[in-house]
C-alpha cells in the first residue's frame, strides 16, 4: 500500500441548534474522470450530470437541518472507483480532516451515508473504522444500493440493456487500482470501448452499450471472467464483510428488488447476506428491501430511511435492530481459485 491524497468539501449551516454534528455524505459519483468529482460538481461544475444535482439537494436537507456535511472525493486522484478499501480509508481520513479544519473535538458525533457507488465508500469505512480510525465517534452508517459481491453483480448485469456499460468501466478502474495491464486481456472491440469510457462519469457510460457482455470485450481465452486468476483475486478481495473484525456501529442496509433478483444491478440477497453476517457478529442492523423498485427509483425511499435512521441516532435514541427477521440471503463466499492460466 502507498500513501495517497484526496480532498473533501465541507458545507456548514449558517447557524445550528445542534452544535457541531457531522454527516459524511458519500455521493454516487461513480467516476473515471475528474469532472465527476464532488469537489467540482458541488461548485456547479458538470451541470449535465443530473445525479450530482439530485444528491446536492439531499445534502442541502442535512445542512438545513443543522448538520455539517463533509463530501469526500473518496476515489482519490486516480479515480479508483470500486476499490472499496481505498474509498473507505479516504472517507475516514476526510472525516478526520473535517474535524481538524473545524477545530472540532474527536468526540464529535459523525453519521455516514451513501447510495450505490457511495455505499462502497460508506460500507468499507464502517468495516475499517474500528482498526483504522478508532478515535472517531461514528454513530451509524447507512448504505443503500450496495454492490456486496462484484462477481455476482457482474453475472447479473452481463448483457443487460440498462447497466452493461458499467462492465468496461469497472474493468478500467480495477486495472488502475490494482496495477493490472488490461490490454493483455482485451480484444480490439474491448480496447475501443475502454478508450471511449475511460474519462467519463456513470451517466455517460451506464446505458450506452445495451446488451454488452464481458465476453465481447476480451480475448477468447479469457471469456470466463471467473477463470482469470488476477480478476478472481481482485473480486474476492472486494467482497464486503471481509475486513478483519466488523463494524461496531448500527447499520442500515437498503436495496431495491424489481425483478425477484435485485434492482437491476445490485443483488438483493447479497445485501441481505451482508446484513445477516453483521447480525451474527452482534451489529444492530436494519435491512430495508424496496419491493418493485429498480436501482435509481430505490434511492428515494433509501434517502428518507437514512435521514430517519441517522437523526434518531444523533438524538441518542437506541438503534433499531431488525436482525430477528433477516434471513441468510445468498452465499457471498469467495470464488474458487482458478486452476488454469
């Protein structure tokens, strides 16, 4: 591991009856280019990205309620989207930097939330905090639309009409994050698509390649992604719930379920499995499944639930615990190690 640097954007209320209470809001900026960074979009950059505008409205709700909101560029300078541990460390570092900048005590209460790409940073920050940032007073973490196991997400969106454009983007970012030479694996079509998406934001690439499959992007000997050792190693490394120990704060985990499997990109039973794992470890968990809603639609009830969840914890009320009704979900065990190549 190498030292890294990033930036966070602090938005303070003009006045607050709450004293200083911090909400770390990890946006779903799902980005391969710097024009997608919240530090740019929150200042009015890239106005065509409607996602950033919708999340700015959510951030405003917290600021209006009296919270100080910190919004990290958690993907770092290299835009390492999907690299969960890095995003988690960046999130925790940004909270520490925010407290330092504000001159706030280490005992300042902090709530964390994020949806979709933002859930990667939020969930990993909650996993890593006990060891990496034990001095922070994090009161709870709300993660919605959560990609718990990338291998199962890949199987779900492979050839999809709406989300298949995520596949080449994730290949780019994982090759960046883990130092893999992607050209070794791509065929000529894959190289063309990768060139097209490599500096874009998710609004540009997600729906741009309807029906695209992993096999169309790679050379014939790599058509089974779960037979490529380096990819399997990375996918297994990024399965949530794998950090030593476990979160030590109440968790809200939410996901849509539009088709019996998930919200079109996230697998509902994977999120349930993570919730169940945390329950087994004694973490108070609320698990919300939004029946009939796809990924973008499910963000709306999740944001409402997250606000209620964090507000209650900031008031010092006992954490709700739905563990008694959370089933085991699917298996999120690591993939077997390939025996060839």
